[in-house]
């Protein structure tokens, strides 16, 4: 019996955060979208883990682009990074609330840098979550097993009682190794089919 549903954030609760939308911002001139996206993901894991600061991460991105960002540009980059990852999926948030009202424990397990984590913790919808595990706060990123163990421990659950929803197969596979049921997210509609099969409300 599933007692808890654990959600990834990016591409599950939120719509995809597309780096090219940051590059197209008028405050950040002369950034080519494809090159920016490649540089953006290079070194992102360290930023999500909290092992480097925002300034260090964006300096790294700039180095990949043979460009030095000013302090003002870094501020714009941080702000627009938060913005592109903050476009929420309303169907998913409605289902979260529905599960909560029906007695299901709700958790969040996300690779996320500190600045975005701070912004997310201020949002009203986060109140539906019984516990949130953010990579930057514990120094561990998915798919390392410790991040899942941290969530289960804080929610006082075992893996077999939990369903984890993520858009990346390697993250689902890691959760499965701890006995957690997994759903590879591709769409809200496919998720609802799986939820029905698992007798979730």
C-alpha cells in the first residue's frame, strides 16, 4: 500500500526550465542560446549540491563562453534562473493537494541550488509537503542513494510504502534500489494511469 508520494520538482511539478530563455533576456546581451545551454549544464551538479556559490557557478559558465559576467549580470542570471524554473504545472499541484486531503504523505526530493531553494520555500504551495529534501541543503544530489534515505528517514517511511516521481530514469533506478516504487514522468495523463493502478486517490 502506498502511503507517501515523493515528487521531483523540475520537469514534474514545474514545467521544463529552458536555459535558452535566460540567454534571450535583454539584460544579458550577446549570448548565443545553444552555447549558453551547454555551458549552463556543465558544472550545474556542483551548484545544485551547494558545493559552489552562485558567483562561482556563473563564473564557470562565463569561462565556458569566454566571457566574464559583471556582478550586475550575475544578479540578472540568478534572478532569471529562478524565473525559468518557477513556471508550475497546475495539474500536478492540484493532485498534490488532492493526495494530501486524502491522507497521503507528500515529500519533495529535488536537485536544486540554494537561491532557487530559498525562493521555493516562500511559495504557498509548499505547505502541502510534509518534508522537502533539497540537494543544496544536504550536500548530496540524485541519484546518490543518501538523498532518498534522507527523505525516507525524515518522513518516517520505508521504501515499499512510497512512490517516487521523477523525469530521469537514473533517478528512478536509484530509488528502486531502496525498494521505492517509481514512476518515470512523461505527462500528467500517464501519471494518472499509474496512480489508478496503484490505487492512489
